[in-house]
C-alpha cells in the first residue's frame, strides 16, 4: 500500500515551572514535532520527536521539504528501504543531529502504520513477549531546594515508581554528594537511585564524582561527560567504580557501536525519537551480558524521562491522535492551535 499523505505538526509545550539542568540551563518549554502518514486504504500512522525548546522548526522543515517527496507514492511496508533513502538524502548535511530526529519521527510513523494495519501492538510486531517494562521516575531538578526534591520523590513513590533518578552537576561536588546522601537516606539503602550529570564534567571530574557517589549506593551515573569523548567514557567506567549510562545524545547506530565496543557504557540508553527511529532502535540491543539496555523509549514532553505505554498499542496510545502520555498516565492535549510546517515561516504553535 502506498503513502498518499504526510502531515507535519510542530507544537511548543510550556512547562508548568521552569526547569534546569547542568548543561541546558533554564528550560521553559519543550517542542514536539509530529508526523502523520496515511496510506491509500486510509490507515494512518503517527510518529514524533522532540526538543528541549530549540530546533523544532528546523526538524519540521526537513520532514516537510526534504523527506516528504521521498515518501509520497512509496510503498509504506518497505521501511528499511525508506530509512536508507532518507538517510542518504540527508547524509551530506546530516549524519546525526536534526537529520536523525527528522528521520526518527518518520520512521516511528511508518512502524505505527504497519502495526495498525496488522492490528497488533508494536512490541509484539517486533517480537516482544511482555508489554510490561520496568520504569524509573526522573526529574529535571538540579536547582530544586532539597525539600522540594524530596517532595517530588514522595509524589513519584505514591504513583508507584520503584526507582528514582535525580540530577547532579552543581557548582561544587560536595553539594551533589550532600543531596544524593539526603536522597539515599530518604529512600533507604536498597532502593534503586540513579544520578544524571547531563555531560557536566570533564573526565577527571567525573572519575572523582563517581568514586564519591559509589559510596552512596548509586545504581548508575548517567552522561558524566560529553558523548563525543569515547575514550573518556571508557576511563570513567574503568576508574570511577560506578556503572555508566549514556546514549540519549548518540544519534546514530554507528555512535552506539563505537561506544559499546570501546567499553565506555554499561547501560546503553537509546532514545527512539532521536537515534533514527524504531528501525535503528531495534538494532542496537547489546548482546554482551555486561551490558544492560536502559531505553529512553521516548520522552515525556514535560520532563526528561521515557513515555511508557507508548508501545502497548500500535505505537502510542489508544487515542486516535497523538496525545503523548506521561509516566503518570496523564495525556497532554492541545489547548491552542497546531502549526503545520507548510504555514508561514517562523510561526510556532502553543499547547
């Protein structure tokens, strides 16, 4: 069945409060770029990607202007061939970055369309055996006062979460250690607690931090340094004494392969919305016993962390439109207007 229509949407989602981490600074809104494909039989698939506030218009333009002509009239089931066509069309100016995010949104829509045509959940179509996945609650909470951080944790515990991730990367390591120590005391000795530095440290700083955090029973240290420093990650794993999670800023399968082969990651974190889509996401499963995938399966628009339940139906939720579900199960619904990328240049949308 051929693809007869492609619609691009660009949403801006104001956050209830301004959030911050050690690298991106203040985050007042997230952007959501959606792709809706329809085939000749009327079946529809929806995909998406996101940003932390910048670049969404560029991604939408890539899909609308450069990828649309490659897709209209193509056979929707030839997903791998279409992925290769998109990859090489954007390769010269792409090979990651916005190109990977644009391809991801389209690829997710293609897989969603296929799953809907087969009337089966995507996790089952991909060979999965269990629709349930363990999840953790993570917040963009670096600048939260300690009492607010603990209140947020209690709220997540009441929702049923049994693992917590918090931000680190404050100006002084001693501040981070004090906050993690307070969180550990609050949660108890055996509760899974992860920390995320958002690439804040040099390799030397990350090794020192990891050694201090190891004494507090941290489950993993996420993104201790920039993703480009593969050798540095290997040294942090070797000398820091903590498992390392990374991958949300690795945007190609080749980057994952390089990091894994080098021994720079314990928990590879692939984000289906920026690594190239389901086609790539389903290929970067680590085979070694020492590696455990910790997927950023997709993101909650309101904060850093995965959307769960997005594969329990053909791709996203039962809703006929793309209302991304947060970890708490609440759906984000538009209250304003949808910006179509074919509209006026520079226009944006609000939710």
